[in-house]
């Protein structure tokens, strides 16, 4: 019984899951948008542009869901609010995708390096989301994380496929 109470206490709410997901998507958008603008190879530019657009769509969808849950936000205590904020600050910012300052012109030296950075970022995102799903007891919260996990796996596959063709040229 005590472990169930601890699991519930440590569990995210739906709005927390949305905030965590939004943080990952925003970081991804910043990286892919900047990488697309600095890419030289048209294939790399195209994949990064596509991924930036997908991240933007995900952000809009998550924001719409968060607006639906807005009344729940006003009822949350400070400790509930800070749990998601602390997780984002301590576990996500600059640890999944590189910080925005590193994404700027000159931060990534080549298209190949940008592909490698994107692949590693997607792998880290998948790892973080997989752990969140494994640790979460609430089915609705797990569904939010699982949905994003599936999207991140698609992004990883697209980047790895392009990298494979890159290595063969």
C-alpha cells in the first residue's frame, strides 16, 4: 500500500505530461528549424524541414490539449506545478536536444554532424520517454508519453535512413 501511495505521489498529472512533451517538442523544433536553415545538402534540408514542421504540428496539438485542461491548472498546488517544471529543468533542458545557443550558426559544423546530433537527440528523447512510461502508473499519462514516443521513433528512423544513404555515397 505504501508503494502505491508513493507511486501516486510521484506520478505526473496529464497536464504535467503535456508540459514535459511540449518541452521536448519545442527543443526539437528549435534544433530542426535551425539545422534546416543551415543545411547545404538538399536531402538534409528537406528532412530537417519536415521534422521541424512535424514538431510544430505536435506543439500545436499539445497546446490545444493543454488548453482543454486549463481549469485543472488553476487547482494545482505549487508543489504539483514545480514537479513538472523541475523535471523539465533538471532532466530535459539541454539534455535531449542541444541548447538553442549551440544550435545557432556555427554550432554544428556540417550536415553530417547535424544528422548525428539529431539521431543522438532522438535516442535520448526515446530513452527519457521510455523511462517515463515505465515509471508511470496512470494510463492517461502513459498514453500521452507513448504517443510522443511513437513520434520520436519515426523521427529517429527517418534520420537513420538518411544517414545510411549518406554513408553509402
